[in-house]
C-alpha cells in the first residue's frame, strides 16, 4: 500500500470521505517524509509541524468538509499567509510576518485545505540563482526555479499540492525538471493579490500536483471558467498542433526527443497532429517578454531599493536600477505588440484542441542556477493557459515534460485534454 | 500667516529646510485641525496621534532628510501600512493588521514622509455607498468616492498629501468635488503591490495634493518617467485638445460651464484649443470599462465570498457572484478592444500638449452616494495619466474641476502642462 503522503489529492479525498484516512494521519505522513528527506531536498523556507498538526486536528473535527478537505498544500514564500512569515528569500524581509492571507490562500483555506508551510524560492522569485532547494532525484541538480521548493516538495511526496508563481517560466520549468504536473492559468483567472509583485502584466499564480485530476480539482476551487462551454473530448480524431515555438533553437536533445515521442504517441492514439508555425510577429515575443519583465520589475522594486537597497541581491538591484535601460517607449511597444499577438494566437489556437510545445530546454541542469525560461516566456506574455505534463526522461534519466497550451480562458478545456493526454505520456513516455 | 497644516508640501519643505518649521509642529497643526473638524468631516478610518507624534519627533532627529521629509501623508484604508490596521471598510477585515507596507507606502517612508493615518473608503473601494466621510465644505454632500477620506483630509487641511486609488473614477472625481489637485498616473507607472485588488487591468494608485508642484514632487519620489524627454512648455502657442468625451451626455450645467470657461481661459492665455472628437470605436469604451471592472472584480472577491460571504456588502457580494453575468468571452472582447484603443489614443493625443476633458458630472451631489465615474472610466481603461485641476465653482458654490490627459507614460509632461494651467484655472476659474 502507498503511504498517505504519496497519494494524489483526489485519491486522499476519496479515502477521507470513506473514513479510511484522517487529516492528521495524512499530515503526519508528509511530516515523516520531510524528516527523512529535508536534509537532502531542503525545500522549506518555513515549516512548523506543531501548527500543521493543530490545524489538521481542527480539520478532522469539522462536520462540513470542503472540496480540498485536509489536503496538504505548500505555498511559495512570495505569497502571503496569515499564520506564517513571508520572507521572499530576501534579507530585507527576514522575519516579516504580515498577518493576512493572499487571495489564493484564503480561497484554499475556505475549501478546507491544510496550508502546510512555505517553500524555498529565488529572491523575490526574480532571479535564476539563490535558494536552497535541490532536485529530489539528484541533489547535484536544481529543481528549477523560481518556484524551486514548491516543485520539489510535490515531486518528493512531502506535500500533495503546491502553489508557485510564474512571470517567465517559474512554474512550468520546475514542473518539467521535477516530473510533475504544473499549470499556469490564464493571466487574471486567479486573483494575484498577496503575491509579491515582479511584473504586473506577467505575474501569474502557478499550481503543482501529481495528477491532472488534482489540477482539475484546483480549477473547481478557483472557479476557473472558459470563454465557451467545454465540449466532450476524445483523443481519437483530436486536432493537436505541434508548435516548436520561436525558441526552438534553445532546445536540447532531451526535449527534442520527448517532443518527437509525444507527437508519435498522440498519433498512435488516433490524434491528428499538425505542425504549427506561428506568424513572423511572434518571433519578437521573447524579446518583448524580456522588455516587459525588466521594464515592470524596475517599478516593482523601487520601494525595496529606496528603503534598503544594500540588502538586495545584485541581480535584483540591477532590475530595480533598470540596468538594461528599458525606456517607457520600449515598454509600450512590447506591451502593445503582445496585446496584438494575443488576439492572433487565440484565433489560431481556436482551430485545435490544444497546442503541444516544449516545457524546458531539457533535463534539470547540474548546479544551483535554476535554468532558462526561453520556452515558457512567450506563453506567459500571451496570457494563455499552459499545462506541463510529465512522462519523458532524458539521457541522464531525469524527467522531461511537454506543455499544452490553448487560447486565453480555455483553461478547463485544456485540463480536459490534459486528462486524456497525461496518462498516455506518463505510461508510455519512457518506453522505447 | 497661514497655519502649518494649510501649507503645500513644497512650501512646508522650504520652511523646514530653512529651520523655520519642525516636523512635530507641522504634525501638531494637522492634529489640531483634525480635533476641530473630525466631528463634521469624519474622514479618518484610523488615526493614532501618539504614533504620529512619535514618528514626527524621530524625523526631526534625522540628519539626512528625504525629499518628502516630515510631510503628513494620509493613506486610503485599502492600502497596507506596517504600523496601522488596514480594514477596507469591511467587517471581514475588522482589526486586520498585516504588518507590511504597500510598495508605495514603503517608497514614501524611504523619502522621509510622515505616514499619518488611514482614511475612509467605500467597502473595498468598490461601491458607491458606505463610508463616513462628508464633504468639508458641506457635510450634507459626499466628498466623492471611493477615495472619500483621502480627498476630504487634503481639501480640509487635515493632511498635506493623500493616497487614493482609482479603478473607475475614485481618485479624480473626489478631487473635483473637493476642489483639490488629483492625479491618476499611467497604469503600471507606480507599484500597486499592497493595494486591495478590485480589477487587475484598471486599479491604479491615485495622488492628492493642494498644488501641481506637490504632484511633481510625488512624481519625483515615485520616479515617474516619460516615454520621451520632456521639452519646455509655454501656454502661449500650446496645442490643447478639448474633448467632451463619449460620456458628455452625463455632464451637468456646472461642468459644462466650467469646461467652456476653461477653454476660454486657455485661449485668452494664447493657447490653441481645438475640439477633439474621438473615433467611433471609443464610444464603446464606457461599456468595455464596466465589463472589465465587473469581470475582474468577480475574480478579486472570490476569496472573500468563499471565506465569509455573509459579511460582504450586498453590492460587493453581487460583484463576487458576477451577478451581471459577464462571460470570459465578453471580458476578452473588452480587454482587446481597450488594448487597440490605447494605441490609437496615444497616437491622437501625441498631436497635442494635453487633452482637456471633464472631471465629473458636476458638483458633489447631496447625500451619501459617492457619485458616478462615467467621465473618468474611459481614461482609466486607456491607462493614460489624468490630472484633475481645481478652480471652478458650480451654481451651489461647490468646486468643479477639469481634467487633463495625455498619452501613456507622458505623466511628467502632463504635470508640466498642469503647472502652467493650474494657476490660471485657480485664479480665474470663478471670476465672471
């Protein structure tokens, strides 16, 4: 029998409803796993086992059980929690304890979730180094970032679900590296109040889980809603676009192989897979993303550099100082080009059931830098939903995932497609 | 001699630099004014005179003085302050005290400002009734809303500067009603972290002051920066567009007269004033604004309605429940239309030194409803900077203001134009 900490949320909820599992037992199993593994994975920024168990026992006493009753949810430490500190992995916020829940945390608590602890992040989720978390399968590698700890604890069965954030590729890339499901919903679909600001037009809450069903459960709780009603979906006869993305030149063999294998699996399952080449205007989106991120981060970190600039990481200080010299004119050009491309992409992608595209350059790199977001950034800028599906492996045996995307506000449809494709990739991705 | 609480920030700073005014004396003058007037104006949600004086004395001891050294700044109670509660005028947040500063507050503190207290707002800055604040010139009237308290305390000389927010017309309209300067900067120009979320694509920090110079001082502190370098400006020969706006049918005689008088004054001063009719696509912007605001508020209030929905004001609950039934498809149509109009408006407005347009329907209405945002909403949706200039009066003797607007990220240029036009309207607006 699997240990409780290894269950998906959907499975654990079924057991709890049948009276075969208590919240406290599930919490204890996670805490035990953490005791075994924390020395290696080092993914928690804050964890108070007593608080966790006290809340677990309170949940066990509840008559009315919410849709996430007792599910251990880890929260990236750039998201406010009323009963835990929020430190952003920054000395500027050491011991900072704003006693208020971010909107997303409040919604999860109202659904009965057990907010478990805070997870390691790069400083302000804004740079590609820093943070303590290591890859659960190989501590010599990064779990990816900036949502490093959140991806690691879900992959390592230390928590059932986790919250991350994505401004470039901070949710999807670690999901791929760690071999779990990850979702970046449509920009604006989930309240971002109480998340540290990095880039206003890009920042999005990210979700981690170990099954597509669990993502769907979260989509229910966050009331994600599509632009058109979700029609039934069958893989046989489905229209899937395979999009190498304008950043294909960054792709390593591990991802190239996974991409080809994924297309092959979809075709074997009866799907119609067509290559999709995006219009020329999309070639500039990577650069536009970099402009928007730097231009908006300049505004976001003004207060920190003015208040205690000497405590900022050099890379964050560079953002605060606009060291790239992004002008407001360049920022507007990028924002307006992105807005136009959103309309175009929605129209193109509406012709398919989903668009398949890489999740990362390749396997999790060795060392402490958290990797590159080139394969994710344009989708973040387009505001479209993205789901990362695990299932493939690279030459070092490390996980490699693939992404599905679709028009803005087709998040539920995308999860429906994911529920069909996920098991296929998971069961056959690594067969030869 | 004027009392210290009646000074503009610019003037008070000059006296303090010369050693002729202490921060404590300025704070005491404001507190005395509040003691005299609070029974009538009722504009404060939180005020701790001891905290104010303690901080004032600390500032007096500082060797290095910031650009806002000792200036009393009132903060709308939907903006987080580390040393005061933030209650959003909602029973759901009664006693809530997240010990962290919003980005804007942190920036002001770093500039030496004296964060004075929290000001009255309608619930979550989201509805047109609620709140205790009354118009300083006539307690039978509203000071406007939702930034009711912030506008009232600046108009009534209880604080020197105040922060508001604007999602539709919540900063500019109260500024017009109360006869003070108000500014809504370009969307994204000032960090919105730590402001309660109402509508992600619209919410903007708002600024109140009693002079255009003071707004310019704030623009320095917030590092507002234009898309092109600011060229010298002279009213003689300036090109000003007079734009009745697509909501002109809402305008009352008080505003119509002020608008005509404003145009006359500009012409007398040698400016070339030309009527500007916006393209047909702009006629739908009012409706698009309503769609975006309702569609995004639906997401913003999910957590509150899930957590303690019974404590929400009926109007907020209606937003949380999406009682207007805004679909994601309608939301996208509105967002995309707005994005396209932004590009068009920037190009049109670039042909003028500024665009003159109404600030409100007319004088501050009687009663407790805070008035309508029809004249402001389209500019908020267009993300452009808006400055409200006082100077006119309506048939009841109540203030009426006019707005200037210009392309996105020309905030500094707009303030430069305001510094020329403001004194003209202030000195001659009510002469017959």
